C-alpha cells in the first residue's frame, strides 16, 4: 500500500520565503563559524590540555616512601599517626607545628578538589594527586589564591597554617592526611625527613 501526497506547486510568495529562510540559515552558520574561530578554538585547546593533564595525573605512580616534600619545609616531622582522638577516633594523618601564617606547600602536583570548611578540619584544602591519591590539608588560617579545578604544582603555596576547626586554641599546626583508594594511610613514611638541622 502506498500513499500519494500531491505537493502543491510553489507560488512566488513561497519561493521568496524559502530563499529568505535559506539566507538566514547561511548567515547564522557563518556567524557561528566566525565565533568559533575567534573564541572557540583557543578555549578548546586549553580544555584538551587540562583533560590530558588530568589523565596523566591519574596514571602517575602513587607516592612511595620518602618521595614527598615536607608541606612545611624546615619544620620537624613527628609520626603522630594513629594517636587517640575524641569520640573514639584515631588520628588519620600527621600534625606539623609551625607559626601561624606559615605558607603550606602542596606535596604533589594535582588538581584542587575542595577549598572550604568542615567541622573538624576547619578551613581545609583537598587536592587530587598522582595515581588519584587524596591530599588533605586542615586547620588553615587562610587559603592561598586557589579554586576548585585549579592545577597546582608540587611546592606551590595552597594556604597558611592556623588553628581552625577542632584545633581552635591549640598551637597552630597543619593536619596533613593522605588517602589512597579512599582509605587514610600514614603520611609519615611517605614524607622526606632529611630537612631540618636541629637548633
Ligand atoms: Zn591532626
């Protein structure tokens, strides 16, 4: 069974309308092409570059023993992992003491995942590093000029030592935590110790 539809023959008004619509479509297309050439392509290359950087980061090897620089260069490292904390918690990180306002340096290349506050950590910065490892910096006095999604290089300043969160009133220190596959691991063995000569 077939259906025949007789197309009405176009009159002059319809042909004119059709020509105008085609012209509008062509102009709109050229306009879009021009906008892409002017603005789109550079953004596109940055986008591709960022994606590539992110993929390489996730494929990079996880931190190994003595591989990470001290986030507070010159400050003494003490293994405070596992110490008892309130409400039956244990300490899932390392505390590094330093004067208020001491700049905190990222231990790894990475992408900023959080710049904000929580109850225990106070002002915190969280960074996704090599192999997808999570790096958590807490009790900050203040943040450096970073935002979620920013790329940071190892050694870049991400914030400043303080006593925010549940550290309020204690000597200012950085709480530094490392998370691998979602579980906290002891940062102490992974950090380089050869830094400070005792004074
Ligand atoms: Zn701590």
